[in-house]
């Protein structure tokens, strides 16, 4: 019995110990669970901190990259001028040398007349054309013998003649008399016909009007300065007011609507045309002024907006056929499916973009391409001077092979240096050259095609000067009148017709017609 009691006692002890152990185990399990939870929380916290750290690091890297780009951007912007951007030379910063683009070759000769060059001088007039003779001599001129100072001298009968060309402005007061008549058959009384231009009792003549229009639309003089100039020229006898000059501009523009339409119809038959546009201001808003034409035609339009609708209103590009080639400055609207003409890209703008890329990235390929294009243009000029009409196949093959090599090198430089400030522009430029390669270099195979769009650039230069002086047009109608008058003046001038004479005819209600101008050209 005692043994049994000991066993029971031991059993109870073991059982109690077992309960304690179980409790301890549960405590350990709770501790382990708590530690695991803490570990998990710590790990999550660590992961979050790591993510926050990486995000912060990425932000710092982005800031560093942005600051590097800014540092790279400043000298790049300072290096921008007319050679690598469209910045006009007039906007060259103070202290920086003005770069005037010049495609002429440097001959190494001094400026001015060259040895053996015939001097250009005024030719003495025929005696029959001399309008005024001024005699110099005698005591009345107040001179004496240069040796002894004596005023006692006699003429020798010899003389020396000098000629002087000058202008004299004379105000003409022209009176028009229109007589009345009576019909001997029906007794009707009538008057000889008065020209429509003579509406008022007294008005300015066609020469005054022509000079005023020339000042407004060629010299780009403001309205008030135009009146001041005419008043100064005539010693105050003729002083047209601002209102009259403004009405004159409007009347001349409206009178040329038919002329411009006829010129447009002729222009769309050409096989080669240039076109470009530029920004103007109309009543404080940005607007558009366009040029279309060639060496003999200058056609201008003005619109409130630079968009497809205004291009459609011009009715030029949509009417051209596949036989027409258009030179432009990579305006992608020209590649619209609605147009049929063939595109030629301006290589001067390409070289300017290459120069910009070289300045921004310091990569070599763009310098190589610029030099390759320049050398080929010079070779073409030499070939044309020697009577050639095209490069031979070997030259063209060599040109394309080198072009391939340069573009391949450009891709490598771009991929190798993706963090460069100008990398994005460089990639865009490479892609554009590859996509429009034929349009850029068609002139290599066809010598009749131009290499640049300089003709359009020159055509729009006058409107930029007008904007600098006048600031803006008061309305779209005023801009359109300016465009029509400039179309008339420029087209006449390009066909060797005197501008003032052409404007006189316009003011007399009888402007040159397109047929007259181009008959004059062929004659």
C-alpha cells in the first residue's frame, strides 16, 4: 500500500510538473510568436525604410541629373545663335559676336575692288539731256589767283566740265476740265467721262499715292511717318493725314483681289515652289503670314491662325500635282495624305540642327554630317560651273556610303551617352534624317533642285522688319491687304517692272495683270 501511495505522490508531482512545463511551453510559444511578430514588423519596417531610402536616393539622383542638365543647358543656350538655331542675327546677345550666315567661299582676297576690275562710275549725260547748266567763274565767285592773290585775271576760253545727277521734287497742281456737249440729233446734254479715281473736287494724284504705298509696304514706314516724309519732301505742301493713308492701303489691297487670284492660278502650274510661314501679331494675338513662290512669283497670305484650315483657305498646296516639288523647312503638314506633291527638305536648316547638336552634346557625327553636306554642295556647284547636269553613279554611291557611316556612328554615340543633355534632341534628329533621307538629299541626284529654302526666308524677311517697326496689324483684313500689296510689288519687281510705276497704275485703277507681267518677262 505504501508503494502505491508513493507512486501516486510521484504521479501527482509529475503531473504538477508537467502542468508547469506546459505552462512554460505556452509561455515560450507566446514569446516566440511575439518575437516572430516583432521580427516580421521589424522586417517590414526595414523593407519600408529600404524602399523609402531607395526612393529618396532616386529622387536625389533625379535632382542631381536635373542640376547637371541645367548646368549643361546654360552654356548650350549661350552658344545658340544663327548658326545652330533659328535665332535671327538681330537678336544676338550683347557682348557676343554677331554671326552672319554666308555660304560664299573665302577667296583670300581683300575687300573692295580687285586689281583689273572695271570701276563702276556714273556715265556723263548727253548734251541733249542736260536739264540745267551752272557756270562758275568771274569775280562774283570771290576767288583770286592762287599764287599772288590778284583779282585781276581774264578767261582763257578753256573750261572743265563736271556733271551731277540729282532729283527735284515739284508739286504739280493738275487741273482737269471736262466739257459738256449737246447731241445735235436728240438734244441730250452730257459731259465727257470723269475717271473713277477723281471722285472728289480735289484729291492726291497717283504718284503721291504710289510713293505712300511704297513707303508703307516696302520701306515698312509707319502710317504717321509716311505722311511726315511726304510733307518733308514737298516742303509741307502735301501732308496726307493718317486716315487718308490708312484708307489708301485698304483701297489698294481690295483692288488686288483679282490679281492675286490670277497669280495663284498661274503659280499652282509651276513644277517647283518654295513656301514658308512666320509669326505676326494681329491685335495683340499671334497670327500667321505665309510666302509661296519662286524666282518670278511672290505670293503672300495672312491668317489669324497657323493651322490646316488656313492652309486650305490659301488653296495652294491642295491643288498641286505629283509633278510639283515643294521646298520647305521640314513642316510635317506637307506630308499629309491629302497632298500629292513631292517634298524637298532644306539642307541649311539641317546643317543648323547639326551644329546645335554638336554644341549641346559635343558628339562628332553631327560635325561630320555638316561637313559632308557642305563639301557635296561645293562639289555640285563646281560640277554645274563645268557644265555637268548630275553627279555620276560612282559619286552618288560614295556619298550614300559615307552618309550611312555617319548616321551609324551617330546612333552609337547617342546610345552610349543617354544621360547627355542633348540626347533627346539628337535621337529625334537622327530619326528624322533616317525617315526623310530621300527628301533631304534628292538634290544630290538632280542638279535642277535647290539645296535650301533661302528664297522663302528672304521673301519673309520684310514682314519681320515690319513687325519690329509697327508691332502688329490692327485686324486680319489689314494684314491681308498688306499681303496682297506685297504680292503685287514683289512679283512686279522680280519681273523687272519698276515698283513706283506699277503702284501708279494700281492707284489709277489699271494695275498690271498677271498676263502683262509674264508677257513682259518673256519679252
